[in-house]
């Protein structure tokens, strides 16, 4: 079984998708949002959702292509000040 912080997991055709959630510091700028948008072409990175109300970012990635640490590093390289991993509600 997965922990709450690990997000959801589903598998298919030799791919394992994971979603993790991290809190970020401050308010994101337009430049930071633009940089996040540029990550859309990164192999293995499936999606990034910014939740401004809670200052959280959800990152979905293919774990058969990227490690969580690599996905997080990509987001940090885009200038996003990630601070801590948080549980995704409803995930046991």
C-alpha cells in the first residue's frame, strides 16, 4: 500500500504514474509560471498543477522514466521554492 504522501499510483504498459504534492514559499511570479510551462516537454513529466490558495504544487510523473528527486529538481530549477512534501487528501 502507498503512503498518503506518495499520491496515487497506477500502472499500465510498463509505466507507473505517481503524483506528489509539495508546498512552496511565497507567491509565484509570471516568470516562474512560464518556466513551469516549459517543463511540459520533459520526458516522463506528465503534469504540474499549481494550487495557489494552499501554496502547493502537484507533480505527476512516470516513475519508470523519472525518480521523484529528479522531478522535484526540475521544478526547483524552474525557480520554484519548494519547502516541504505534503499529504494528498483522500490518499491512504
